[in-house]
C-alpha cells in the first residue's frame, strides 16, 4: 500500500554576518562568558544588521533550500513562514518572500507560534500537501529577535539571536508505514495559562509598540522537559517507534540544559542529538531548520534516517514532528 506523504526535498539557511560573542556581551551588561555558557551552552549568536529584515533572511534561506532541492521557485505553490518578528504588522512577510522569489501563484502566509513555529509550520504544510490541494511547499523559520530584546536585561539579551532556515516539502506517494519517506506524524499543543512566563510586553492592539521580550527562565525550564517529552511520546505511540529507533534528535535550540535533560529522560544517546545552540543562540522559529541544515550539509542526516523534531515556545506552545528523511 502507498500513502501521500510530505517528503523533504531540500534544506537551506542564512545567518547575518555580524557575530556577537559572549565576551562582547560582557562589555554591554553584567555577565560573563562562563556565566552564559554554564546556564545556556551559548557561546555566540548572529545579529541582523541595520535594515536587514526577517523577510530578507528568510528569502536567502529559501533560495538555499531550493538550490539544494534542485528546484526552481516556480515549482513552489505554498509558502509558510514561521516568525514572531515579521517585517510589518501586515502584509505577511511570507508574501514579501513570495514576491522576491517571483512567484505569482499559490499561497503564502505567516504563522506565529514563537519558538514552536517551525514545527507548527511543518505540520500546517503537511496538511495542505496530504490533502492534494498543493504540491510543493517552502517552510521557513526566520527571526530578528534582536529587535525585541531589552539589551539592559542580562537574563534575556544573552540568549537570543537572528537567522533563518528553510526546507522544501513535496507531496509524494510513499510506502505505508514508518519505512516510507516523509512526515510520519505531528503533534501540537498550546496552553495560554503560561503566557506570563514568556511573552512580549507590547503589540499593535495592546500598546501600539513592538515591546520587549520578558521571560521567567526558571519557570520555562520547569515546564519545558515535561512538555517536550509528552509530545515526543505521542509521536512514538502513533508510529510504534521508540527513542532507540531514532537516527537523529533535532530539538529547538533554546538551552543546552533543556536539550540534555530531555534527551536523558527519553533515553536518547547523546551522539544522536544535533546541537547548534552554542554557535547560533536561541533563534526561535529559525533554530530547528538552522540545525537541520548544519546536520544535512555535514553529512550526519542522510536519506532514510528517522529524525525527530521538537520545540516549545511562548504561550506556551509545543510540538513534535517525526520525519523519515
């Protein structure tokens, strides 16, 4: 038997040229390289230049993904951009990317689920492709979180960075079961009761301003591991797989301690965990596709591998996606 699946055709990423190290940050706020590394695992992050926008970063990541897939922009009929830092309140930054790619057909829209945005984007695109309404999708995670940081708050400004990553998904008929390529299962959750733990204190309707990111770090950490493992166990139950079956675990790159604790709880071997938080920081919706691009391009993730994606973000939102590469 065969089934319609969303198969990964290509990956790509783009990072701003400017690198902000922990040492440089220590001249801006009361912090140190040791303090940041010990609490987060982050050593550096990339910061967008003046005038360098989320759509621009997303466009370059999309172009890289299309080149890796060997496809032309005209082959795409769906663009889903996961971002919490769009260029404008409207129109959607996805339409700016669509325009700059020269695409005059199909649909493009933004999706906002904070750090879980890319997993939500993969899930959304997968529904479109499985339904038969669309053939090929660009799923992009792009952020300029540096624009919403309070650079006097050492508890948050040291954690985040800017960047973009993208994948091309294509609807294909694949063998039924976990042996067939593509997105095997996705699981999403949200719980708005946790908003005060991770949020931005502004917005068009609330304050008429962009606002700044605010976070209760200990509270986020307290909930993160349980929520992450919850949706991953749902993926295992839906597919009859276990952590032992995974070839690669590609988590949201928020904090190395959260990643390590989640992998340990789920009994995932450390050598199967893809970690890029040390060089990128937390790039929110961009972090998973950035990590995927690194692991594909360095030869770790190969066709046929079983890959687990997971993320948790403000709201709270959280989700998992299990993919046969």
